[in-house]
C-alpha cells in the first residue's frame, strides 16, 4: 500500500487555505493578476481577492509573495499499470494533478482511484479507458473485441462499468473500429487512441474519433503503406507537410478532433549522454527489462531519429498554425520517467510555435474541457476544484519555469516543497524495490 507522507495526510482537514500575495495565471487567457489572495474552502477556490483582504481566523496561510499560481497540470496519455505505484507520487510532485489513463487494468486503477479519493494514497485524479481494443493482443492490457457486432457489445460493457473513454490501437480491424466508434457515439463516450492501419486520419476524424494520440500515428498504416520501398521517413513527412497536411488539419479543425502529439517520448536519446537522474523514479524491473530488449542507437540511427523528430515538431507547428486543438501527454509507461516529461512536453510545444500561455492552456483548461471536466478543473477561478501549482518564477517569461515548483495544492490540500521532496524520495525507494 502506498501511504501518504504525514504532511499530506494532515492536510486533509477542512481548514481554509489562503495563498497570499500571489500572481495569478488563471489559464483562461485573462491578463496576469498581481498580488492576489486565493482563498480555498472545502477543496474549491472560494475567491480571488486583493492581498489585504480579511481572512478566516482559522485559515492556513501560504505566503506566496513573488510566486505565480497556475492550474494543476494534466497528462492526457499515461499507462499507470505499466509504470507502477511510484509513478503516482512523482506525478503529484511535478504538479500533475490529473491524468487520463489510456490502457491499463480497470481493477488496479479503480483501487488506486478510491484510495487517492479517501486520502490513503498520494496520486493524481485518474480518468481511465481500461483495456485497449486491438486487432491482436500484444500485452495483458489489450483485448481483441471480435466481430463488429461483438465490438459493439464490448463498448457497451465498458460504458456500463464506468470507463471514461474507449481506447483503440493500430491493429484494430477496419469494420470493428467503425462499429466501435459508432457505438461509442450512441452511448456518449469518447473514442480515443491510434488510427488503425486500414483507416486514414481523415476517415478517423470524420467518423468522430475524439482525440488522435501521438504525432507518429499520422504516419502509420495507410501513410507507411504508400511509401512502398522508401526508407527515409523524414523526407516523406517533409513532403506531406507541403502536400496533404493542410487538408488534414483543416479536417481536424472542422470536426473538432483533438490532437495529443506526445512529443517527449519521440525525442531520441543521445547514446553518449549520461543516464537520466530522474530514472530513479522508474521501477527497477522496468529499467532492466528495457536495457535487455532495446539496443542503443548507433550514430547513424541517432542522426536519422533526430531528423524524424525534427519533422514531428514541424507537424505540430503546422497543426497549431492551422488551429488544431492540442493537449499534453507523455505516453508514460514502463521505463519512461513519470511527471518530469510533462514539463519537457510544455517546452517542446513552445518550440513548436505555441506561446507559453497556449502551452499552459494545452496542459490545463484545454485538457479539462476535452474530457468534459471544464466546469470543475483547468482554471484558477472561484468555484473550481483547488488543484493548483505555485511556481517560483513566471512561466509566461520562460516556460521552463513550470519546473520551479514551490508548492502544489490538490483538492485544497497543501503540499509544500518539503512535502513534494518527501514524495519524490518515497517514489525513488518504491521504484528501487519493484
């Protein structure tokens, strides 16, 4: 069992919390508000007032003079069952207060959700799809739904047990995919994921797929098949950007299809670079398995991967310029570091042409609205759930400042820097034992 460190457990009292003298970036697009008091009662933001406003006598006060508060961050693409419990602690310590799990064990995820809700477990809020629907089963978290009619039954069953979304993968049969998306639309549950290999991105958007996951998904299946004997994928993507991308992105905009590029996991790792110190938050068994299965890139392979990654970033730049709605995800799974890459994703989005506020919105209000939670989450506004991140410096000046976390508020519970460091320490110990 993952027990909360004592400071977080003690923060569960209904005592009001006041964050004083803080600068507010509310993520709605409104101008920065300086020297504000954010008053929190019963887990929600009660008011945003002047710094000298009267406070309840019993309020816990966090003096945030010179600090900046933003909404809690969202990671829209995680696989927690692969990553293990240590990931939950590292996510919260990085200000990631909500995640969308797009493939894992419903039993395990629901157990974690319940314990997080009751304050027994440290972790973010979890939306989850449950098992991934695929044409072939490649791991324990995938299932083959069968014929189109059987697939409709699977979608109905997942809806019945409370799944928040339906996740499909690239090997899904065309007719089964179209049946799944049609049934999901009838039931009012979003279908998300990869684009099956026999379906074009345009067809997926027209059919009503809610979010397209991964920039590489656009170039699997029908795109790759059309390349025949061509091996230079970067050049093919470059030509697509000139001839084809504009029409596709216009279709995504028309259909309100959301794009979750998950750039961070595609950034190639320099074979000569030292190990990432944040890998200590990854389960040891996952790291060892990864080292055994995945060889290091040669110099030539590394250069090729860099060229492809550069093209992926240009695709995201072009999608953004076309007006495609973009959200943030990291594809957290297995050997991938939890929490920290969400900040990498924000920085990469800025490199792709988003302004810092647009990148922040992708990780806050846009993500919350995409999953139908915009009334409660995603902004620093009265009435919203008090999921907040207090930063030492202004992320609008430099998006890398999202890493400089002074405190996190989760449902009105205050986690000071020392609490966050304790969670990271606990995550490292857990990871070393798993």
